[in-house]
């Protein structure tokens, strides 16, 4: 099966947000290739090293929060009703 790494990167970035601590740090317990791609895109600091966490860039944290809500947030009743109409 061929995987869409862009979708994987979006999911990993969103899930990193769940481990957020100390303002903009997140535990780096995800696939190294995905973390490297997120670093190359400028969303997190370099994951290589002894630290057990990475730091979000300002853009990365904003994107992570949006993706977390988009991918995993529950829809409100009014939002769900609007979706059924379209």
C-alpha cells in the first residue's frame, strides 16, 4: 500500500499537540521520518538529539491546534445539522 505522507504528517502534528507541555514543547514519541519531515517544513525543532521532546515553532503550534480540532474534534449539534444539509 502506498501511503500519503502529507496526511500522516498532519495527523502526527495534531497528535503532538496532545503531549504539549511547557508552553510549546511536545514529547517526540512518533515515527522519526514524520518528525524529520515536520522539522523540514518548519513546524518543530530538530528531533534528533538527546532531548525527549521537540519545540513547536509559532506556525507549527497554530497549525497543530487547527489540525487537532479538524481531524479529531467533535462537531457541535449545529455543525452536524449543517453538514447533513449539504
